[in-house]
């Protein structure tokens, strides 16, 4: 797989999970946090949180920084903004496709309901 394909897939996989979305929300609201601190707000073990954070880190959505034994995770706002732009682009494409489908359906409906030519 090429990097172009892997990166969006990794991003979508990372943000598709509701727990990871919640982790991002918590860190955006409260700032950098450890897996232990985040686990206090969720019904998941610290190890489970650490695995979710690893997925977010591989997708580039969070960054880990170590101070002694403590590892704090921070949301990478630039990457989150990039992900938002990417999703908006995909949404715009789907809106275009749906508009085309609607136009085709309306044209077909009008054609079928047209009175017969005399």
C-alpha cells in the first residue's frame, strides 16, 4: 500500500472509534493528559487507554512527550485541522454526487410524468 492510501485509512480508523473520539474531546477540553488520568474518566483500563492513544499517535492525531516516568499525550491541532479539511473535502464530493443523483432522478420522474405528445 502506498503512503497516500495508508495515511487516510489510518486517520479514518483512528477517529472512527467512539472511545478515541472521546479521548480527543477530553484532551481538547483539558489539555495534555496521561493514560492514567484519561482512564479516570472512562470505563476502560489504563492499558486499554494506552492502546487507543497508540492508534491516535500512529495517525498523527496526538503526540507523546515523556517527563521522567510520566508520558503525557497532547492533541496535534494541526493534524486535527488537516483531518477536518480532509473530511470536509470528502463531504463536498458526496454532496456533489447526491446532487447529481437527485438531478437524474428528477429528470427521469419528469420524463415519465410528461403527458404523451399529440
